[in-house]
C-alpha cells in the first residue's frame, strides 16, 4: 500500500503492573472495591484499582535476573556465565570502587589528551579527541551517529546522523526563570566535577560556564520534530563528502570510520541526516570556538563524558549526580524518584553487556515451550478478531480492507525471545573482547565497546528474521515497520499479565489487549490525513471527531489534546485494543463452554476480563520520557471503557455514570 506503512514505530513500553507476590492482596482489595463500585459507580472502582498497583513487572523481571546472578554456581572458566557473574559482583563491590578513587577516571582523561582544568593538556587535535569519544567511549557530545534501517523500503542498514541527547532537561518553550535555575544547578554540578578531579576552582568555574554556554547555543539550533514534519524534512540522504562540505568542522570520514570499524567507508558513502540545518550551525559554532577557545571545547567534551560515567564512578561522583537529578526534577515539576538499589543498576548493566548469556538463562527459567505455545494461541485469537473487525469498519473501502487483511496475514510474529536465545550454547559464549579489571570503570568501558560492536555487527550480518530491539526480559511490545513484525518479549508474558493456567478472562483482558494494541499500530498511517484516498473521508473524520468528543467529556481529560497525530493514534489504539480483545474473548467463550473462576473473588468472567484490562493500564505516565505520547493511566482506562457498552452492562452502571457513554465510536 505504498507509503501508508512507512513510519517506523520505536519500542513502546507496555503497562507494568503488580508482581505476583502482591496478587492475592490485590484480589482482596479488588473484591471490596467492586462491592463499593456497585453502589457508588464505576469511576470509584477504577480509581481504587489504580491504588492497588504494586512493584512493576519490569522490577520483578530484574529481581529474577538478580536471583540468577546471585545463585551459587560453578561456571566453566572463561564462559559467558562466569564473566557475567564476575562483572555483576564487581559492580556490587562499591567499597573497591571507592577505594580506587578518581584514579581510573584520570587515566581515561589522560588517554583523551588531558583536561586543562585538572592536568597537563597535550592539546590533541579536536577531531582526534572526538573520534576517541565516539569509537571507544560511545559518547557523542555534538550529534548522534548510529546504524539503523533506512527510512524508506527496503529498509537496509544505513549510518544515521541525528540531534544529540543533552544532559540538561532544556525545552524549546521554557520559562526564563526555570531555565536560569536549571543552568545554575548544572553549573554547580560541573564545578563539583572539576573540583573532584583536582581543578583550580576559578579555572573550573570559567570552563564550566563556557561549557554550559556551548550547550545552550547548540540547543537553540535544534528544530522540534513537529517543525520538521511540517516542513517535510524528517531526513535527507547525503554522501559523507557532501556533509563534509556543509559541516566542515567535523572530520566526518575518520570519525565515522572509527565508530563503525566493521564497515569500509568512503567519501561517496551515503548516510541519513535527520537535521541538516542543526549540523551546519553546529559546525559553524565549533569552528568559531576552535579558532579562539580550543581548550574550552576540550573541557566541554570531558565534562560530558564524566557526567555520563558518573553512575559507575566512586560514591562522591554518584552522589553529586544523584543530587543534580533530584534538583532538576524539582525544578521541572516532576515527582521525586526513590533511589534504585545498587543491585538493580548492576543487573541493568550486566544485562546490557552480556545480553545473549542472560537471555538464554532468563528464557530457560521463565518462558517454557508450553508458555510460548499458549501465548501464540492467544495471539492467533486476537489476530483473527482483528481480521473480522476490519471487514466491518464503516470508513474503510473494500480494497483497503482486503489489503489490510493481507497485511495482518503476512505479519511476522516474535514471541518470547529470539531464536538464538533458545540455544544453550549462547549462554556459554566466551566474550573474548570483554576484559574485566583491573578497575570496575575499565570493565565497564570494555563492556561498552563490546556491546556497540555487537550491535553494529548484528546489522551487517544477513539475518532472515527481525532483529530484536528489546531484551527478552523486557516489558516492551512493539511493531517494526521495516520488518513488518510484532514483538512480545518473554518478560511481558509473565504473571499477572499472562500465564497458561490463568482463566482466559485474565489473559485476554491483559496480554490480549496489549497484543491487539500493537496490531493496530500496523495501520496508524491510515488514520492520518490524505493517507487513505480510497476510504470514506467523511466517515473517517466523523469517527475521529467522535473519539475526540468522547475523551473531551471525561472529567479526567486534563488538557489532553488531539491536535497532534500522536495523541489520536495512541488513544485510537487504546480504544480499539479493548474492543478487539473483548471480541476475541467472547468468541473463545462460544467455542469452549465454561470458564475458570478465581476462588474467593466474586467476579463473573466478563467482570474479570475488564478488571484485568484496567490492571494492565495501571501505571503513571513516564514523565522522564519526552517521547511518551500516551495519555495518563486514568484516561487510558476510562476512555476505552466509556466506549464499551458491555462494561456498563456487566457492571450495571447507572445512566449518566462516567463510563455510560451515550454514543459509540468505531474508529477500529
């Protein structure tokens, strides 16, 4: 269907919920809430369900990995299990990390040519330092360079240059007072870093101020994604030679060749540039600073690297970073985040560097063949319900319906884990490129280089199936346009979302709605203006307006607007997913008479279905993620339920109640 399917969807975090250890208390609470809800209305019921949320599924999966890494084992010498075990325990050994002090970090700085504020500076060439930062430390101070699918079919791997990720939470539209406070806090932090590394306070202050000035100027060069979309300039294809002419401050060929060492690059190599204007302005700024303040530019790059490495340094660096994060959250109006235990950070790092090994161990313990078979059976039921529903959409013409059904039929499904994670030999691979010690920082940096090389190599090797973008223990389901594949990791298909022995109502309401949601994202482009010329435009607009009015009528609306396409697509997927999951569940009930019920829980199968759906949405919006375009969790429950007459019927909602919608939207 041409360009209708051209937008790649990044992995999207599904809704984590309580761990299995909290399942029984939550059931007791829910029973009381349901009785109360029958008297006071469904809105009270749903609010109380939110309060029953416990530890997230992501945390439960990390706890499982922790148990694997801490279980007494005798691993083969040099095996992947042994190296993962050693790395994890060296990460936990904060006494040894503190005893090493700043020595390992100073050694890194010396290798980069030194730092004018704290050591002898050998005045290395700017591009040599940048090349080392990119290739050896995976640090990109002025732009990002990565290997990814080409934006257009056939989506072959191509080097992509994108905007940088700034260390400070600046925004295009931010109050001047808040902006000034953020700058002051960040300046205090940079001064502390310089002082910890033995710099003269006066000189550190000067270099820190100019580093912040550089960041601020670079930030002003950015173009918001909405502006790029409006100008239809989401990306441009250029050669390295052409980019060299347009942004000459960077030695593009040498920097990219060092970063993507497995590839042979030439000046005629084509690359994807996502914001060419930014790169031009960035280059001009760098040229100005190189001619007059090259030592300040060196400091700016070192400041950025030290900030990035702070979590793996000694306690003084970690505490300074933690304090900065806390103050920045306060300034930007975000709730405080409790400090994560050290073991959790160590599990995350070990998983990142030794993912193949931990994937094999996790799948072996948490995702049996019978679980995978049951999950595939559930997915087939959801997929069949979607195909049936596509035939009945009032706004979709017959030809588009047929093509849409074909898209669903041709879909690739990845369930649980990649095929390689099922192979026992994966866990024991040698990781010869990973060198542990003598300090934890050196072990960490060796892991960084190994992970980057592994990712690049995976893109370059012929691969018959989809390359996973999440870990098998992750809780993110997603749809990949480039491979036309949906992915549901083993970490998501766990209690209380899914279990082969659960009542069907639980599995369809929780995991089934997640599966339906990702399937609907296959057709996101159809909902955008002009992307379905053969469809009934008036009928489509009518259903979109119906959905917008539905959400606007909710008292929890909170200013959510459908003026942007993201809000419409996310809310449409939420509403459609519930309808598809319910349709699939009802059909399954017709095929298989009788349903398992939960002891001591006075819920009919249909009520249990809706309870499971509400529970899967039980999470707060991730305010740290600027790309999170989903509605708050309250709306993600109330909106779809308000569009589902069956909910009001099964819960005997009085006329005029929050979820007793007088009209029904059928966008999906």
